[in-house]
C-alpha cells in the first residue's frame, strides 16, 4: 500500500475494453477543484507500470509522490503500443474526459507524465491540444521516433511501423507525430521538463 495514496484499477471505464489505473490522494474529494494528471506508459507495457515496484520502482515513487501531493493520477492503456499516433491521442481525449468527469478532477487543463513511448504520446497530444495542456513531464521520453524506427533501437522498429499502418514514414508522419521534427514550434508555450538516461540505448541522449 502507498502511504497517503490509494490505487484503483479496472477495464472499460474510460474506453471500451481498455484498462486503467487511478492513483488518488488520501481523502480524495473529487469536487473539481484539483488539476488532474495523465500518465502514459512505455512500449510493451501498460498502465500497471505505475505501481510495478519490481521493474519500475522509480516510476512508482514519482507517481506516488504526485498523488500524495494531492493530485489524482490516471494511467491508461491508450491502445497499447500506439507510439503517439492518432489512436493514442483519441484515447487520451477519452482519458481526460473520464479524469475530469467521473474521477472529479478540475476541468480545463491536465498535466501529463509520460515514460519512454508514453513521453512521445504526451508531446504529440500536447501539440494537438495546447489549450488543454498544463505541462508535460518526460521520463526518458521518445522524442525522435524516426531514430527509433531507422536504427531499430531495442528491436522496436516493427512495433513503430505497425502503429503507423505498416510503415512509419518521416516525410509523411514526422510533422505531426515526431517531436524532433516539430520541436521548433510544436510545443511553444507549454511548460515541459524532461530527464534522459546517459546510458539509455533506446532513447539515446542525443535525441
């Protein structure tokens, strides 16, 4: 159990047949006065990365700290390995509605925390929805999707291609779905802080 925070999970609440996990502050009122936080998971995983103390103890500690500071955190499956595509963004729309409606977070903007592939989803959704984004926190966020695909980092090229109709094409998709491509203007005005891993072989430091 998390001191000062509670977790609940389920399927089909924010979108048909998809899983979610909610980490709530102690004595959560759900009265629409506190901004909500969306968590987006990494590749080959799901929303339960939020509380996986075996494989992601640091992530669990970060999200627990956010919840214990008073903010509701909702993690969603978002279509699985969707690599920030249109499906991921649509599921994030659904998640925001659920977080602010059913969970009772404040209407308006949400904060987004994304790990690895989830960091890509966070950036892409924020680009498409700047007026709904309070801030982004990237935890080794994928910021150059073309690099992941071209170099087949982590053996994930096939997964990236599958998310984009069989083939991710930088010239076609980059301006909308690759932060490295739209970085100069795409996130202008949105507070964003990211951390990278110096020895990360998938999200390499130069990206």
